């Protein structure tokens, strides 16, 4: 595939392998035995709430935080003991960290000058990368003349102009307003596809993570919860935290005995047969529940009867809070066309909800 | 709790030791940036003063003795010197507070344009050399100097006053030097006082004077104490101005120390005096630290 | 700003402030007309005007030699104290050591110790090393006094500086040192220069230590001036004072005004 000089030729993208990374501050574990394998050219997002360790992990890869143990390989090179300036990693900081005493062009030329690239080549590359981020001709502008979105693109340009092995981004879009953020999500993804560089980004916004990434690593209190494609994280979360963090969710306690899963005595039909005899939770995505008004729909294997506690009309759907026979409260999101001519179910009325087997997923419960 | 199992044969990386060493090396590097400064302080401050400390307890033959301290304690001349030093320090500090508090208050109350201009009136003398200012007072205060000439012209006095080469001149000169040291920290602390407290008090019916004493003044105390302590400590150890404007009639500790170095064959007397001065300084610092701490705890 | 006290009620305050400021400022500038007096006496206002005391300063060897000594000492003190203070400020800012407070306290200890003690201490030290009345001795002692000023000034400058930029520079391929020199230093240079200026002035103005550590041919300007003040006042001092007033007040004033202008823009 034909690639720009400012891009990375297909064969040059590198994998990143992180093994058993640990970092603690006193008794607090910022990173707890984290291991990840990132494929060459992949766009991976580290997702999690604050304190999850995602920023620590990124900083460790960049070289600004030193782990207590573990290995980080970029391609064939072990980088965990290298200082940041020897890792050949491009990084976009949350507040962009542009050099105010230099022009846009000088900012971008900085890494090239450090590598002693001849002047004409520098000028060419700077202009090329400015075109790439759609800031052509901005070379002589000063940093304080730029808007937030423009600064972000300069920061990006500066991080990729020297063709780094991998690209890191620390909450690159958090300082932008909503409209700009959504536009930049697409921009960044486009840029990534064009360059092909392995990219690792950090965000706390799950929507952003799901939109931009090939795979997402969900972190919680220093532990890796799950590392998978966005769809898989949503459809098949590995544990309660991931299920709750991504998308809406309700849970029902389920016991497994003799190969059968039961909720309040009722046998459930699941997508995958239950294995271990331990406490489980049935994951209910509100939008997967089907409204059954008395008719026995054979395609829906699991039925639940409950009482409506609250109903909120939200435009294209209605969010219902339902209490089931067992006393558990769950959320159901029903699109308008599923409801009766009668409209929104009244509070206190009985309601029948269905869940097809393939949407019935068990996840490990607390012990 | 890792859910991804490594597919590579080599599972655990044994680099915990290496990483710890990297960490130590980096901290050492940053510490070494401070080391030239620390070396200078060690060899030019702590070491010599430690040496002097030692010498204050040793007599001419090298035997340990309390003679030097005993002499300070008993001889009248020394008692006189300490008395004078304290008198002057308290007097100067007191006058600085009386003149400096209103000045700092005014500076903190006027618009920022005015305070910038007026502040220059404090800063410019502050920046000017100590010798220059001492000389200026010498010129102003002597028999046919500006002050006496003006007073005579205005008919306030007949004979020129003796304003220099005595305690009066020393105090006038020292207040001039010390005033910025009191005003600057005090002003800084006053600026951070929220005026809404006073407006609230006025709202509740307190007269301006009452509001001032019960609310504003206590809030300004930390800055006042900081400036006061700084001024007092500087006065205790002051040399130049008393030496020049005192005309030999005002003997403070610092001058006695200087004289002792040249008068006596050993370091004993000078170092003993020096130790006493140092202890006084430390005592004042500790007392103020404790006072501010106690005040802070009371405020809660 | 609406106030609970009117300007009229404050008249006494403004009056007192005016008097105090007058008291502060006038002596500083009184030396200027004095320096143009023709006579030896300290009479003010001077009866006749002339340049003779300026001539005296620039021709008599006792003053010129002293000036050279003072300039040399101040120059080398600045050269020594500025990097030491800057490095210490930088190291403390980054290091976040457990004993950071102790290190900082030690580095500014010379501010709190009465100068007379530092003077006899260093006099004692250099007497042992047979270095009294040498330029290096004076430079080292003045550096001890100047480092805290550089440290505090640069530390304040670093506080307002975004360390992320240094990290960015390092991620782009610059070593720690290179990142500091190309990115951090250009941005804190105002603080560093201010610190350097302080160091120079402190060394140049220093009297007490110079009294002990310098003498005769190697005497500093301040020592010669002090001796004259104590014994027989030489009116040349007025001329020197005038020049000193300009040197020590004009640069900070300019910096102050420039700073204002820049902030307005």
C-alpha cells in the first residue's frame, strides 16, 4: 500500500508487549501485575475511572513513571529501563505541553532538530505533517494565537513528525468541547489509519474508547479487568466491573447446581452452559429485555414477572424500573414501538419481560 | 488479577533489583544538583560556626573552660552591651511597628495603581545600599545638616540638636533600614485578608474601630509577627549603622564581637559572644514559631 | 471598590503614610545633590557645585583599586551563586525528597544567621587556610550569602512553570539536560537573571564580611567607604553613593515597569 513519507510503511508497525507490570506507592498498588499484548498497528485505549491506573500505565510505557517490576517490549526492544528520550515514542499530553517560546513550526521541528536531520528535510517534513493535520501554512504562527483544537493538532503533529515506533495519548480530547471532541475522535482515527502506527490512548470516557479503538483495556484499581474489542466488552463482559462500566446494566443473583442455573427457583436458559458451582450474576442489559404482554413468544426463552416502580419517557425509548418477584430491582429500556397502544406502563402495574437465551450471560459474582 | 495469560515462555522478568537501582540513581542525580549549595553551606557556615562554638569553651592553652561565658555573665561592660542591644532592638522594632503598620494598611487598601507607585517608596530605599543610607543620615542629622537647618529656620529650636553620633541618630537610622523588613511581610499578609469580613461586621453594627480591632488586626497578626521577628533579629546582630551613627557611644553585641576579635589573643571571647547572639536569635525564632502556632490553633 | 470607610475618615492615614514614605525616600536621594557640593563639609544644601568628588573617585588609586576588587568579587560571586542556586532550586522542585524541607532550610540558613557571625566564622576559616584578604575568600563568603536569594527567586519562577513541557521535550528525544537547556531555561530566564542581579548587588554591597576578610590593597569599595564614614568622612562617598543609587534602583525599576507593560498587553 502506498504510504506518505510522514507515514509508517506497513511492515514497520511494532507490537507492544507488557508483562507483569507492577507499581506501588507505599501500600497502594497503582499497577497490579498488568500484562497486555498489543498487535502491530493496533489502536488500543486504556479505559477506567480515576485511580484505575490507566494513566500510570501510560506513563510507565512512556518512561515518566518507573515500575517496581515488569517488562515492556516494543517490537524486539526491552524499553522498561530506558529513559524516555531513548524510547522513540511519540506522546500527546493532556494539556498539549506546546513550547510557548517557539512557533508552531519550531515546536514541530524540535524532535527533528534533536535527531540532526538537515534543515531542508526538516522544513519539508514539518509542512507535510501540518497538511496532514489540516493546519497547512500555520508554521510561523505563535502558540498563544491558536485555539484549543488547533493546539491539539499541533501536539499531534509534533508527536508523529519523527515517525515514532509507537504513539501515546493522554486524555487527548478531554480539554475540548463536545462538538469538537466528536469531530476529533474521527480525525484521530483517520490519522491512525493513514499512519498505521501502534497507538495507545488513555481516557475515562467509555464512549470515546468504544468509538476510536480496535481494542480496549479496562482497568480498575490497578488491575486489568478485560482486554477485548469494544463489541466483545459490551456483549461478553468478563466481570461485574466491566459490565457496569460499559453500558447500562442490572444484575440478578443466580445459583448453579447440577448444571442448571436458577434465579429464585426458576431455571434459566443461557447462551453458554454454566460451569462452576459458585455464585453468579445474570447480566441484564436494559435494551435486551423484551416487553411481553401476555403472549408466549417462543423465541424468548426466559421470562420474568415484576411490578413497575418507575417509568421515564426518554424520547425514543422508555426506561422502566421494575421490581421482580425475588425482590430485585432491574432496569428495562423499551423502544416505543414495543409498547402497547396504551403507552407507558403505569407505576404499580404488573409487567412481563423476556430475555432470549443468547442475551443471557452469566458473570462471576462476589464470593 | 490479570486475565490475560502470557504466551511467551519467559514468564517473570527478574528486573526488580535493576529497576530499584535505576530509581536510586535518578534520586542521587537530583540530589547532586543540590550538593554544591549544601557543600558551601556546610564548609562556610556550619563548619566555621561549629568551630567557634568549640572555641568558646576553650582557653588560650587549649583547656576546656567556661571562663569566657563567666566573663560575659559577670562583667559590667558586657551587661551594659546586652542592655543597650536589647533597648535599641526593642525601640527600633516598636517604632517600626508604629510607623509600618499604618503604612502597610494604607498600601493594602488603596487601588492597585496607587499601591504600585507607593510601594516603590518602600522598595527603592530597600534596594539602596546600606552604606549609602547610613551616610545619608550622617549628612542629614549632623549639626549643620538639613534637619537642624530646617528646624532652626522654622523657629522650632534655637540651638542645633545633637542628632547623630548617639542613640538618637542610631535609632533614626536603624528604623529607616528596618522599616521595609517589617512592611513587606506585613503587606503581603494584609493583602490576603478578605475584606468581606469587615463589611459583614459593619453590617452587624460594629463601628469601624471595633471591626478593625476585633477582626482585621487579629487576621493581620501572622504577617505582623513575621515582620516583627525579622526586624528584631536583624537589630540584635546589627553592626554597620550603630557603628557609624552611634559614634562609639552605642555599643551593641556585634560591635563588641568585632572588637573582641582584634583585642584578644584567642578566639574565646569573640566566639562566646557569638554563641550567645546565635542562641538569642534562635530563641526569638522559636518563640515566634510557637506563638504563631498557638495563635493558629486558637483560631482553629 | 465599595468601602465601609470613606476617604475623608482616612485622611489621617493618608497623611501618616505620606510622612513615612517621605522619611523613607528622601534620605535615599539626598546624596545626589550632596555629591555635587564643592566643599569638604557635609553642609546641606551645598553652597557651590562641582564635579570634583566624581573626579576624585575616578582618579585616586585608593578608590579605583577598591572598585576593581569589588567588581571582581561581585562578578565571580554572580558566576558562582547563580548556577548553584538555580541547580538547587531545580533539584528541589523535581526531587520531592523526604528531607526536602531540611535541605531547603539549610540552603537558606545564611539568611537567618546574623552577618557578624558569618563574618567571624569565615574569617576564622580563611585565617586557618591563610587565605584572608584574597578574592577567592571574599567570593566564597559572598556566594554563601547570595545563594539563598538566587534559590528563592528561581524557585518562585519554577512554581509558575509547567513541567509537562520538559516531559514533552524528553518524549521527543531530548535528554534531561537538553530539555532543561532548550525548553525550561528559556522560560525561567527572567527569574534566573533576577537572581543573578541580586547576587551581584549583594556581593557588591556587602560590608561586614569585607571588613574582616579584606584590607589594605585588597580592600573592597565597601570597606574603604566604611572606614571613611567611621573616621573622617570623605565627600567622595557622596559621589559613589549617587552612582550606587542609580545602579541599584534603575534596573529593578525598569524590570518592574516592563513587567507591568507586558502584563497589560
